[in-house]
């Protein structure tokens, strides 16, 4: 998930990214197949407070969320 953290650091602290943004960085033309893996990695980071996963601006458990989600910095990231 270093790609996600790099994308988040490049944006203002309140901004979020889409899992597909991360998948595009690491996957090139085959990025779509990586989106579920990115969502799983986001879930693991969310469990530790490094990131927060949201849907419609509200925190959600990415493992049970259906549809688009966003990833933003969590409370454990300075």
C-alpha cells in the first residue's frame, strides 16, 4: 500500500483517493483486476488507523461496502 500512501501524501490532508487510483499506479493497463486487492489492503490499513475508508463521506468497513469507496488518511497518520 505504499502507492496509496504516496498518493495521499501528494494531496492535502483532507483529500481522498479512489482504490482505482492506486490500482492504476501499480497495475498499468491491467489495473482493473487489482482493485479488489487494493480494497483488501485498504481494509487492513483501516484496521490499524493508518487510513480511513469512506462511502458518501462517512466511514465504512470496506469489506462490507458495496459500490465505490474512497481512501483518506487515518487518525494514526501525521
